[in-house]
C-alpha cells in the first residue's frame, strides 16, 4: 500500500538539517537560521512525502535475494546482514514531486545558498520518510525483528540493480521514475530492502562491515579522524 504524508508528519527537526549541512553540533549564523526557518515554512505548505512497502517471501542464496523469478545480487556484505531473514520488505520513499519542483526552480536561479539548504532538507525529508516507513513495517509485523534498510548503490549493491528492485514494485510507485542510469527522480528518493525474521541480527550495521574501499562515507570518516588527531 502507498502512503501519502504531510511534511509535519515527519517531525523533522531543524537541528537535523543543520547537521546535514555540515554544522555538526554548532548552530549556523543567524541569516542561515532565518533561511532554514523560511524553507521549513515552505515545506509545511507544499511538500508531500510518500512511501510504499510490500512484504515478500524469498530466500537468500549466497550474495543474492531470490523472489520468484527475480534475483537481486545484493553483494556479500548485505547478504550477511540479511542472514536469517524469513521474508523481505521491499520499499520506496520520496520527498515527492512537490519538493522536486521547488528544487528545480532553485537550480535554475542564482541563489546557491538557498538551493544548498533546500537540497540538505530534501535528503533529511527522504530519510525521515524512510524512518516513518519502518515504523509502519514494525506495526505490520509486531514483535518480529527486522534488519536495517539497505539500498542499491551502497555496500557493493550495484545501483543498476534498482531496475530489478522496481520490477517488484507497482508501476509509477510513489511517482518515482528511473532514468537510464537507474537513478531515481525525484532525486530525493530512497529504495531498498529490509529483512525480517525471528533470528535476524538487528545490530550489525556500519562501515566496519563494508568492503567498498572508495565509499564516500569511509573517506569522510578517515578525513574526520585525521583532522581530529592533528588538532593542537
């Protein structure tokens, strides 16, 4: 079933947006905070996130998820983290076309700062929509543990597999389209899989399990550690 939301349903905090913008625990300057306030007001009146999920029977076979005739090559890392899954939840979530239309307008303007803030907000909106989707999954499968969510393009799961993933979902799900490179539009959208079962491991997650050495998250972590260690 597809769920349509209002921005207020996400309970998104401005602090989360500040963090996404790179401020960490620091507050941005007053003009930036005012701009964030303004864009939050815009989001409350225009943005309509949505998500969809379905619970499917399937099985793991080495580094693959097999659901009927569809075989998803999720890579060994993700397959390990999905171990003991008895069913799979395939999902899509998006900040929505209403968000995208404003993003397009800003992209065609000369206001780089507003575009940067709106882009950061969009990432937070998509992730918060995914978080809310997980709560609906938990309500649908009460008392049954589930894994974290995993998406094509991460942990060695090639982004081209997104086309296979979307073949399992309804056409035009949440208004999301894939381009020739299997990237989603609206751009602030997420998709992926969650494993569910009585014996899945809900704790194993993070860069320590990823074999992708050139992952941007690992580069950022290494840079942060280097900067921290070299501070006087």
